[in-house]
C-alpha cells in the first residue's frame, strides 16, 4: 500500500475513516490512472452536486456502442475505440452490457445500492438472523448512513452480494463510490472471453474489482507498468485483477 499511496495525485484526499479506507482498498486502483485520465480526488462523493461538479470539469466523449449511448472520459473512450477496432479485426466484439455501463450519476448508484440492500434485509429477517425493527431502522437511514451498518452486518456473516454469499462491494458499490461516476469504467458483455480481456488490457483497460466480472477500469498504462503504480495482481477464477498493493 505504501508505494500506491505515493502514486496518488497530490490533491487526492486519503480517507481516514474505516469505510473510506475499505473503499480505497477495494476500488482504489482507479485513483492512480494515467494516460490522460482524471480520477476523482475523493473516495466517496457525498451527493449529486459533488458528482456533477466533478463530471462537468472532465474532458468527455460519447459514442453509440452496441446500441447504447455511452459516455466516458475522452482518453478512456479513445482507447476503448482502439480496442473495439482490434477486436473487430479478430472477429470479436466488445460491447457494453447496457445503457448504464459507462457513466452513472449519483442517483443511479443509490438505486443500485438499494436493489441489494432491501432484498438482503428482507432475506436476513426471514432467516431469523435480524429483527424486523433493526431492518426498518436501517431502511430509514440515508444511503450514506447505511454503508457502515451493512458492513457491520457483513462482519456478522449476513452478506448482501447478489447471491448473499459475499460482501455487497463485489456486487454494487456503496452510493458515491462507484467507479462509473468517474467515467473511467465500463461493463462489458464479452468479459468471459480471455482474448477480449487481453485486447482491452492492451489498450489500458483492466479488471480492478475482484468478483465484479463484467467491470473494466481505464488505467491508461501498459500492464507491465501497473506494479510501478503500486498495484498488485490478484488472480481469481482464472482472471487477473489489479488492486492497491
Ligand atoms: Zn461496473
């Protein structure tokens, strides 16, 4: 982690709270992105206004990809288009999974968060592991306030990922922390194909969130430079993920 911290931009605010530190560990590779990328200088955006202010200052590009209008930072889009061209010349495709596969806004991350938290609370009440009154109390909190509460339940083995077997952070990002807010992330339909992953990696797009299989992050450097940015390779299910090391 030491080298990684030295590679962060000068204006980056290193979190001192437990949630922020966990987010930096799980999603933090993004913050050392190079190659014309402008990563956020904070781990957690607090509201829509903060996200809009950041996104409005970025060099952006949009394109119709696979039938969806996708918006990304300009450098990320240019390299993605180069990857798509290389894939096409090899009879492969690289397409987004849906309309929200590139840029998201704050409210989009709140909706996704709730789509895991609410069914998860219902599930754990049904299993008798959580009281209905405790579940209602958590439901009534703001999304921002829910994050430490959900992490606390997960430390008691009540998990909130889609299949309820692991942490929610491997299914959806806590509100305000999604890499999609930075416009440096894309969810790819063909993520299962190792040739597609290799082509994306050749253009600066890597996997940086363990277990989020369709999710790619623009880091803007060749693979051999990633360890120099303080990132370590984590192999999982035959894939390489790059995390702050
Ligand atoms: Zn994603």
